[in-house]
C-alpha cells in the first residue's frame, strides 16, 4: 500500500488530475470527453503553475541570499522551503500511510454527516504528514502520537473547509468547491478576528479599496504587473546587481504577477463542469444533500488582491524578520508560498486590499515566532530523515543552522498541535481530542439541520 501511494504521489498533480477527474466525471454521469477535458485543464494548470513558481524561485533565490549576506541578515534558523518540509513529511512511517488513513477518516466523516467535503487534494496531504512526523520525533518515535497529530489536523481542516465553503464559493463564484488545505485554512482565524476589529475602527471603512479601486486610485502603479516589476527592481538594487540583472528581475516578477491569474483560470475551466454536475447528482439522488469537492487553493491564487498583497509583503516581511525581537527565522526560500496566505482571507475582507494586507502581515509576524519555536523539532526530524535516506537532499540543513519553513510550520493549526503534544503531552492530547470531537459534532448538527430545511422545500 505504501508503494502504491508513493507511486501516485510521484506522478504529480499534473498527471494524476486528468485521471482522477476523468474517473469522477464518469462516476457522476458526465461523458468521457468532457470528463477528460476537465481533468486535462486542471493538469495543465498545475504544469503552468509549477513553471511560474520555478521562475520565481530560480531567479530570486540567489539575489535574496545576496541581500542576506551583504547586510548581515543571517539568523539562526535556515529557511528550507516546502521541499524540505515535504521530505520530512513523507520520510517517516507516519507519512508512508497518511493518504489511505486520511481517506478512510474522510469517508467515515462523510457517512456520519460530520463533513461535506471530499478531499481529493492528495498532493497537499503532506501537510498532515508533516505535523504527524514532527510529533512522531518529538515523542521519541511514537507512531501513536504521530498519527494522532496528523488525524486531528485532518479532521479540523475538513470541518473548517465546510465552515468556510459558502463564503469561499460566493466570493470566487465556485459552486461546490471547498479548500481542505490546513496552511490556508489556519489563516481563517486571523481573517475573522482581525476583520471584526478593523470594522470597529472609526473611519476605517473609507479605506475600502479592492484591486480595481487600487487601479483607479493609483493608475498603472496599482496594477499587479507593474507592482511586480517595481518590487523585482528593488530587490535587484538591494542585491547590488548590475543594471541588466536588475531589469531582468523586474520583468520576471512582473511576468509572475501577470501569468498566475492566466494559468489559474485553467483550474476554473476544469473544475466548474465537475462541480456543477456533482451538485446536480447530489440534489437528484441524495435528497439535496450537498457535497463539496476539496481542492487546492492554487485555483484562486491569481486573484488581483492576492497578487498585490503578496508582492508587497515579500520585501516587508524580510525587513521585519530581522528587527523584531526573539525571532530567528529569515524567510527566503518560502517566499514563493506567500500567495497561499490569502485565498481564505479574501472572502472575509471582500477583497479589501488594506484589510487583507494587515491580516496577512499580522499572521506572518506571528508565524515567524511559530517557526522559530518549532525549529528544534523541525531540525530533529529533518536530520533523522536525511540520516535514514542520504538521497533526501532537501532535508539536509546547512552546518551551524537549525531548519524551518513558512510552509505549514508557520500555520496556527500546525503550531497549536505541536505545542499541545510537546509541552502538554497527555493533557494536550485530551484538549485536542475534545476540541476535535466538539468541532465534528457541531458540524454534524449544522449539516443535519441544513438538510432538514432543504428537505421541506
């Protein structure tokens, strides 16, 4: 079983999505050609997104490191990026079976009406495996603790996907889709709380500027494309590059800002027919019961507000990381994941650039402390994985540093589960169990009540 799921993961989303969507489409009554076309659109979207992400990381990795060296910004926790976190996740006994175990939990929750989400975002299951792997090593190689942490994170994420589904679908006009990705979902808590506070500040409503309003207010300078060019040029200047390289970085960052929304539109083209048909089948054969397809937040990271906030936060968070007290983590390799902060913030801020930027900044600053505190456990896990498998070069931490990554290590869900396991042990297990069961039962109550209302209509 481990070999089967390892093989599936190794194929990648671009290969497996056409296969998976074709099977789903046929199962819900779509024609083969339409099902295959939907899957191919999503698969091509993942290929394009991978190319654009590589464009960003390959071209900006060296200048950002140059900036760190030039200005003496090195901190004690080295940014390993998501490849290292994924290597840690799948390099343990916990990660080996995380997909079948989580799929089993998902099925059980669907049958007991504790969720409406079918999580087919298999390539982001590494987030659950990661927190399980960290708990496994922190608790001296205990599989029980590892699987407990992973399953708790999975259940909480499924419930959160249900709770945010209506807002997500209305904001992005994507019916039948939810986002069961724990890194992204963890920022919902910040979005709800900080948005509520900002709404109570007198006069703050006058700063209600969305991406279109930004263009009207600042003209061409408010365009994500132009903002990308400006930030790219500033990074090149800070790295003391020659004029040719500075201009190249500017155009490259601008290209990323322009290409992402064009590529993510492919996800929408592929997902919409499947999602609409799923809701039609559920309504016809299951008494109106709603079913959500759980997908990667990648399909909406091309929103203009997300692009504007991400490109602004890249230089801002680097500057803040070196001046705030007690932080030891300087984000560099993880900056390509900045876009994934905002997919579930925007539905609560209604695309307001100012609010989204404030929420993202607060969440990131707190996330730096999460990464710093988790660095010892991350380092332990990465070293053990690399010792066991020397070919896992992504998990090799440079001498003299601890390891960390913004990707999931900076998320609220990951850190709370880690802290409960490491610092509270059995008491922490009890608290997490009660919270998780409480969320499941509350979600089931909501689902059952909603189904009763719809059955009477």
